[in-house]
């Protein structure tokens, strides 16, 4: 079986609608694409680090939704 990931981004604050689909399900793949789903390129989430936060970013590149991660410093708390 050949699987692909398709995703539809519904906007900031909304969950990503992600589907793993068998490429042999041609009609279903076509229906999803017509409903706004695009190829999804996942990347491995980095490990947590003390004093850091992991931030996910999604960007459309060449018609695909590409996931990236960045590690940022936690904001200092004000006592």
C-alpha cells in the first residue's frame, strides 16, 4: 500500500485536519483535494529542553503544506 498524508489548514487556533490516505483510493483522494486538502510534509518534532518551548509552523510551499519546528526561549516570568 502506498500512503500519502493530506491536510487542510482551517486557520490559526483551529486544529489541522490531517488524513492518511491510500493512493489507490483515487476517488476519495480527489474528493479530499476538491474539499481543500493538500499534500502534507511532516517533520519530526524536536525534544523538549529546559527553559525552552517548541513552536510549530505551517507554510504553503509549492502547493504543499510543510510543517517545521523551532525552539524558542520561554518568556521570563515576572514575579
